[in-house]
C-alpha cells in the first residue's frame, strides 16, 4: 500500500481538513515507533558486480544494519575506515556506498540487512513505507487515532484504537517470530 492509498483510507475513515504534510509527518512518527518496537525481518538485495568497486546502497540500508555481504558464496568481512590492515576479502561503507575488495566484475553479490525506516514525503505519495506491507493498516489506524484525538471524538478514538490494537497484536505475534530468524552462512568445500 503506497502513501497515497494510506491517506485515502484514513480520509474514508474520518472526515478531516488536516494537510497532507501534517498527515505524512505523523505517519513517519508512527513508522519510527514501529521500527523501534518490532524486530523487522531481515531483507536482502542482490546485484551483479561491475568494474567499479563502489555500489549505491538502497535507502533502507544503513551501515550498522548490514548483517553480511556475500560475493559468489564468499563472505566479505565488514571493516571500518580506521582499520589499517584488514583481512581479505573485506567490505566497508563510504558515503552510503558499499566498497568491495577484491572486486571482480560480473559476480553475484548479496547483502543481508535489517531494514530501517525511510522518511516519507508529501511530495512523493507513490512511495511505499518500509514497514512490512502486511501491516500497513497499523499506519492507517494510527493516523486515524491521531486525527480523532485532535477532533476530540472519544468514540472514534476508541473504535480506531480497538482495531489498531488487533492489528498490532497480530503483527507482534508474526514479526517477533520472524525477527528472531537469522541467516546462517555456512562454508561449502
């Protein structure tokens, strides 16, 4: 569900005259809270290496959330720029770009990482929030609760809160179970 769809669903639930920018700001806050609360399942990105050893990371990848980098079945150890003699092979993140050494073109590279919240913007309503899509209804009802609170409509707040809590409980059961799973890398001889 993209941001436009979320906003339309909220507008169907509760009549309001709040600006799109204010709604998007609130959705960002709700999303940040959800990322802090839940161990979001790991994701991966796969690409083919080129002759240039710098690769742009997706928006939802940050250096500290990278679990492992594997190139053609070989795990590259992550190092910091302060390491003066890293063991080979290694990788590091410089200015939101992944650097691989040694870098061989036309190899398959896979980055396993824990996604982070990506700021949403009112200027791009086609963006899909990074929280797992099965639970975007949490964003809908979270925003509806916020609007109902502004309007001081206690009945609406209670109705939306009940629905929000149901979806949140389901997400807790599912995401906590998935968040505990970790990728295990094994060496093949």
